[in-house]
C-alpha cells in the first residue's frame, strides 16, 4: 500500500463515525513540521503566526515545544482574547483602528503587559491616545520595516504594500518620536519579507518563471539583510532596550534566522502545510490539516460529486487559491465548475471506485483560513481521534 493510500485508510478509520464535512489535523505531521521549523530556525525562537493556526489547543501544543516562543496575532481583538486566555507574549502584526479594543488595552495592566501593537505612522499613536478613555497603561509598540525590493531606481517594486518606513533614518526618526511620547514604549522591530517567505519558486510547468523567482528572491534576501542590519543599528542607537527583531515566515525561516540582526523568526503556515507550499524548494513539509467532503452523486463514468467545497483562499483570484482533492490520489477539479458553494464535481479514474457516502480528503490552498469553515478540528494520532479541539469559529470568535 502506498503512503497516500495508507494515510487515507488511517483518516477514514479515525473518522468512520463522523459525517462529512469534517476537518482533521494529523498530529504526527503537525509535530514533524514543527520540528523541521525549529531545525531551520537555527536556535532562534519561532513566534507562531496565529492566523495560520486559529485553534487555541494547537497554539498551546506548539508553544509547549522547545524553540517556539510567543504569538504573532492578526487583530487587536484576537490579541486581547488570547491574552485573557493565558498567552502572555503577543505581537500584533498589523496596525489596528479598533478604538474599543485600544481602550481595553490601555485600561488593563495585564493586557498592556502581554500585547505589543504594530505602528508605522505617528497618526496611529494619535488614534490610540484618542481611544484611551482614561486608561493610562503604557502601550508596547513595534515598528515595521518595508522589506520590498526596489529595482531600476525605485521604478519597480516587488513586495507587499505594507509599511511606509524603509530607510534607517525613517525608522530611527519614528523611534525617536515614540521615545518622546508619554504612554508608549518601543520594544520591537518587525520586517516580513512576503515576496521571499510567501512566494513559491517551483511552479509546475513554468521553469523560466520559477528560475526568475529564485533569482529575485536571492537578490531580495541579500539587499534586505544589509538594509535590515543598518535599520536595527539605527533604531538601537535610539532605543537600546529593544527587546526583539522579528523577521521571516515559513518559506524563509532558515535564511532570515541566519541574519545576526534578527533575534526571532515568525512562522505558522508551515505547521499545517497547505497546498501553496508545494511550490517551495526551501523546505518540504507534510500536509497536516485536511478536510473531507462526502460523495453524494455519481453523474457518470470517471465522475463523482461531493457536497460543498467552495473554500477559496484569500489573495489575488486564481486557480492557485482553490482547494484541491488530495485522497484518493488522482482526482481533479472540473475546470468548468471548480470548487463549488454547494457541490464540487471531481474527475478521474479513482472516481469509479468511490461510493455514495465515501469521504474525499482535500487540502486548502492556505493554512488557517480553513478554520473559518469548521467549528472543530479532530486531532488524529495514527488511526484514532485523540482530541476534538474547537477552532476560533467553534469558540464563537470570527475576528476578520
């Protein structure tokens, strides 16, 4: 029996008593992926990106491992909820305009001590001050560096449109302004190289584009390593007590961790290994998070239809944002219907061996977004469910 067939048999046995749709996490794969991340991090702590996990039980599991420390959250409301749940080191990765949550943060010493917010503009500090509602707690802040690669004198920009802060002088200037401002304390610097960590460089059937991406990423890593070191020196000259410098992502952990200026790396998607990570040469992971849909129709030879399945991932629309059938191997989406809201036809020889009621296992394109579709993840050890853990959605939390 092939490894894929063995996995399918395990998952089917473990969930035989459950009706699909159902979502699982294979704990052996999850733990192996965590171990690979720590190996690539070269001894530097990994801050877990919560948006890629969205399950408190699994956040607790990975943070109990050596090599992982702290959470990188995605909304301020989520940050406060996690802090109240007992997590005590939470870096909010994006600026917020949640005035109510800022008022809570400024009015609670426990929350203020556990959560660090992201800023890249003095007006964000103005918004926080205006939201304090009498709360006088000091707010921990982190600066974000623009990591984009600029070519042809700046006429070509490659990278996510995030922070406006790019030069050492710009970041040191904002650091100086924060130092003069009562109620705030600068504790960190973050630089997320999305064009390196979040872009695959092994595209099926596109060797020229793949090579172009690899060349771009090599140039981007070299440019950013030098600029990040200069920025860190400039900011530390103003704020010598800086606690951390965060960088990287699942696709660039080993490269970012090698930089002396970086004190910690971030990763999250590499724990679940969704399908988008099949296009990376920098690492190989094991698919850990899957979901199953039930066969409900057999329209003809080589075709079955499963119920639901239209779970596209965020980002620029394209085929790479669609989920894919995974087990049994050899099935594919129908080009005309894709992954549908209420039904998803699947084509391929394995369809003829499937019966109504059988499960087909899928992989989502991205990591934590799968959890927005399911209230629980069934955690599997071997061929049995050892725990059923609620997702954020299952706990009634939908932050974005």
